[in-house]
């Protein structure tokens, strides 16, 4: 139950609740959680419940998620329909369809046509469609083929991590040299503290970001500003990576990359898909959907148990990611998908498992795009300008180091893109980027993203030490 100025609103779902009518002055928000038993006793809040507040001065044109979902699907359908038109072939050879699936919803969000804070679609796609996509894309996984991709995947992943660890301190040093006032802040609100949470997010994920907030005692004001900078810079960089996918052949030629292992894996998966392909019956589709979402339900059951359990018994900040329910959902969905690939369920590829999984991934991309609000940053440029400059320099160093290493070891653009997103984007976007190259490669993004969770807090602490040294 949330009570605002004596008006109560029940918390009955995970969807956002819109509370209107705020006038000028102070307001009191009271949060009360109750669970009743037969003896009519009130129990305290249990588990990993979290509540996020967002204050806005405008309402989106469409608030109903049914309308927003229909709009997003219409956008996706329009993009893929136009991508097959001959007169737009050149346009789509420059701008990948996946980039538009991400960018157009962000424009709608910036224009207040839709709003990610009001909509619950991102949570739905992240918690339900992403795990389902991972299971579907792992059903026909070729583990031997993935292992044959060699060490370059790990080389590029750790290069991406190092780029984030050293990029933050260098960016802060440069910005402080140009604008000394950036280092002036109240206790707990120092820029280095806030940047430490960005490092945790970009190397690992949300759990690592929260761990850094607690470790460094980051103030709420600078933390909220860093979340906006984190999302904005990460989304801009993801846009560039998606744009690069459309130019991957040129990039690979420039890198002098050896794509033999990747091409062999794609060809093998395409051959297998063709060998089991058939016209799906109603029974085939129903069995596929039933198996997948049964597995996702099982993953959620296990995650609800494992997350709180590890959170209560592990107090080491280096292992804080083990207390994240989303971490376990991603890991278990991937594991169950791999296990199913050793059974007859693998033949579901013949009735369109990877195609359905790809649809779920594109829906996720559209909902991620909803989270990017360019207008908000423009309107609050004076507040965020130094942080944005630091973030842009930081991500530039990260990207430049990746390209240099890829050139040195002759790694394909695929490894650079996925290694980067496994760090900066995490489990929600790494499989999206990997799957954009080929659906069979999506598990590579998941595996590297899980590795990012493991090293996230350690890398962020190293980065924080360097940030403190720059601050003096």
C-alpha cells in the first residue's frame, strides 16, 4: 500500500502506478506492506522487494500498455516490411533494421507519446520474453562449435572490462583539468563516488551497481544523476554497435579478421534447421510454447528461492550479484535451454524455435529503446553536462581500446561488439547484439554477460581506487 497525502493506492502488481495531482510544496509518501495470516498478525516486508519513484511534469499520450504494446509491434512490423522493399535496400544496408527497432521507440518516448516510467512493458520483456528467447535459442545450441570460437571472445571481453576500469579515471582527470569545479561537491555526493556505481553497472549489472553504492556510501542525489547518465551513454553506445553490425563485413576486412569458426557455426546451425524444418501443426506450436514457458516458470521459482537465500548468507560485496533474482533467471533459463538441447526438444527448431526467440528479442529491443529519453537530457543539460562529457570520454576510451585490440589479434567485429555489450549492456542486451549476427550466436552473449556479473564488483573497486587517486 502506498499512501500519498492521505490517498491510498494498493500495490497489486509489478506495473507502474501513476499518482497525479501533485501541487507545489512538500508531500508525504508512506509505503506500507502487510501480509495477513489466520491469527490476523501483520508481518513485515519479506524478500527482495524494491520500489522506484519517478517524478514527471507531463503525461504520455498513451498510458495503456495494451496500446503501447500494439504500437511497438506495429513499429517492428513496419520496419521489417520496409526492409524488404527494393527502393529501400540501400538505406537498410547503411542503417540496420535492428537499430531502427531500438531508435524509433526512443523518439516516441522523447516526444511523450509513450513513457517507459509509466509502462510495465520493459519489465515484462526482461523477465518473461528474454528468458523464453534464451531457452528457444539454446534448444539447438552447438556447444562444441561455440567452444571452437577460441580465446578471442575472452580476450575481447576482458579488453572491454579493462577499457571501463581505466577509462573512467582518465575521463575524470581530463574533465577535471578542463573544468575544476566538477570535483567540488558535498560529502557523499562526490563525482568519484557516483562514477564508481557506473563502473559497477558497465562491467557487471544492476546488482554490482547497488553493491558499489553501498561500499562507497554514494549519496542519493549523485546516484540518481549517475543512473540517468549510465542509461543515456550506454544506449548511445549500443546504437553505434548496432550500426556497426550493418557494416561488419567492411569492419572485418579492416581488422583482417578470421571469421572461419563463426561462419562454420552459422552454416552448421542453418543446415540443422533446414534438415528438421517442417510446416508446424497446432500441436507442434502448443507443445513448444508449453515447454518453454514451463521452463521459464521453473526458472522463476528457483530464482525466487536462490536470490534471497544468497542475499541472506553472502555479505561479501564481490559476490553481491548472487543475490540478484534476475541473474538466476538468466543463468537458469540458459542452463535449461542447453539441457533441453540434448533431448528430443532440440527438434523444436524445425517448427520455428529460433524464429519465435528472435521475435521475443526484437520486442525486448523495442522496450529497451523506450528507456532512452533524449529530451530530458537536453532540458537538464546544465545539471548533467559535466557527467555526460565524462561518460562520453569514458565510453570512447572503452571503444577505442576494443578496436585496437581487435586489430592486434585480428578478432572479428562480432567479438568486439558482444564483448562490449556483455560488459556495458549486461544480460539484457548482450544476447540481442550476438543474435543480430545470427540467432545461433545469442548464447555467446549470455555466457559472457554472466562472466561480467562475476567480475563486475572487483573491476569496479579497482576503478574506484583509481578515481579516488585522480580526485586526490
